[in-house]
């Protein structure tokens, strides 16, 4: 009998790095099933249709979908094995740290307990946003609650800066996710 593949939900936020989720998915797709949820800002950067085509699963762009009999955030939270927020904005870190649930991704974050299923943040932002005391406090608080981080790298940023804040390489994020799920990429490759 075929083994159930791990279910990963990727919450995509409003960063130029949102397009890199397509590459991230390429590194995950042979090992896990992915569903994408997008904040309204994320949808300014990449169309939901792209993630629908790549993952083969409906993309969650809103909580308000009359075809969802059960609230979609609860449905996903009940079935996912890992929640990955990538790219994670300064805004979503703040909302997650303070329990704000006002759209699909932040509501999903509030519906998953980090001591029950791994919650992973891969932040991407301008260096000053990353170094801001509010962001530092939010990262510390989320880490204390058991959330995982794939920290951003230093390099050229889309905003013209050079410094810390660039989304970690998609293969690095994928390796972190697979490690947390205890997936042996060599054995599960299709
Ligand atoms: C062109 C552009 C690029 C942006 N890139 C980032 C980014 O990489 N990281 C970040 O934290 N915010 C970035 N922002 C700001 C966020 O999109 C903004 O704070 C938004 O409210 C985040 O919403 P979300 O967290 O719900 O996706 C960017 C904004 C613009 C206009």
C-alpha cells in the first residue's frame, strides 16, 4: 500500500522573494504534497494560478470561500504535517508573535500549535526591517514558543541594499523542512 505523503502548507507573504516559492516547490515536490496559502500582499507579487499549476492543489487566497463547508484554516491545520511560512515578512512575524489572525495565512498560523506540528519561518526583508528591534523581539518570542527559523542570508537585496535579509536559498529551506519531517530525500524521490 502506498504510504501517505507528508502534507506541507506553504504560507506565502508579500515579498519580492515570493517567486522563489516556485523553486522551493521544485525541491519539495518529489517528497511531500504542498498546498499554498497566500496573503493579499503576496498576490500582488505572484498569481495564485501559478501555485495551483505547480502544486496541483487549490490555493488558499481568502478565508471567505462559499465552497468551504468546514473553515479552510481549520481543515488545513487538522491535516498538515508542517506549516512553512516563506517568504515570511516582518508583518507576518509581528502578527504571529501577537496572535493576530486577520487573513488566511495569519489565521492558519493561529490554528497550528507549534508544539504539535513544526511551524517554520523563512524570513525575507530589507536589512533594516530584519534588524528592527520589533522584528528581533518577534523572532525571539516565536523561537521561544518552539517555532523554527531558516534565517535569511546576506547578499544583494531587491531593494538595492546589500546586507542581511535575503531569503535563504530554496534548497536550504527544503532541506530544513525534509529534516523536520524526517524524510530521507534519497529514499522518497519519485
Ligand atoms: C515591492 C515591495 C517589496 C516588499 N518586500 C518585502 C519583503 O521582502 N519583506 C517584508 O517584510 N516586506 C516587504 N514589503 C512590504 C510588505 O509587502 C508589507 O509590509 C505587507 O503589508 C506585508 O503583508 P503580508 O505580511 O500580509 O504579506 C514589500 C513591499 C513592496 C511594495
